[in-house]
C-alpha cells in the first residue's frame, strides 16, 4: 500500500474537529474511532497509521452542525478542502455514508470498510458500557452486546442494519465482528491500565 498523506497534522485535525463540534460526546466519539482506526491500521496497513487515525477522528466532522443524511460528509469534504487537507482524506471519510447518499464513493479500501463496520458498533458498545456497574469496557463480553443488539429500543440511534452490513463488508460473521471490536476497544481504552491495576485477577 502506498504512503497516504492527509495534508494535516494530528493537531490540526483535532483543532478542526473542535472548531465544528462543541458537544463533548461528539469529540469523544471522534477520538474513540481514531484510536480504533489506529489499532486496525497497525494490523492491516502499518505504513498509514496516521492517515487511518485522522479518517477516524474526522469521520463525523460535519454532523453536529449539519445533521442531514444527504449533507453528511459532503460538508465535511468542503471543510477539509478549506483546511488544506488532501482530497483522499475526504474521500475515505465519505465512504461511511455511501448507503444513505448514493452519490458518495463506496468503501473499497480495507480502511474504509473498517470505518463503516466500527462506527455504529462502537457507539452501541459505548452505550452498553455506560450502563454497566463498572463503567468499564474491560469486563464487557460478547453475550452482553448480543443481548443489547437484539433489543432495538436500547440505543435506538445505533443502526443495527448498518452494523450487519459492516460485518458483510469485512467478510465476517456478526459475532466475530462483535468479539473483534470489543477486544480492540479494550486494548485502546484510555482507562485500561488503571482498570487492570484494580482488577489484577481478571488479567487481560
């Protein structure tokens, strides 16, 4: 895979995210997807960890101010161009909304298929973890996620069909995708070390 350049430093990307997003949840979500994308980049495309990370960080750049399925990622492309970002960054970001806007590019690169698969699923995992007594993903298991996935009233904004399609795009069974993303979330959780220190008997 050729070296991909976003045209932005990580600091510039984060400042751009904060410029158009004031809700702490939206910023946190961007950072969560960034961490997961960096994790997957090390596995699939180690030459482009920074690019994958910025795709994750900025994937919902425009959502807070333009909450419209047809404008989503279209406005982001305009904002990124104004900021001097490479067109490739906007293209990769736009692929995660292709199912709602047929004019957008389809996810082809592994990076784009991973983004599509983890975006909604990460949101569902986060909603589940917030309900847990521990408040930590470290003791979260696939069976708990499956139960909440089947309950369509729980975190109703997390589109189950998108999650299913994400598994298909990556040639995975749904349970396998669940297990993989939970594990990736545990390994990239900022509170991981502190939790493991408090629960040494649970191991990793």
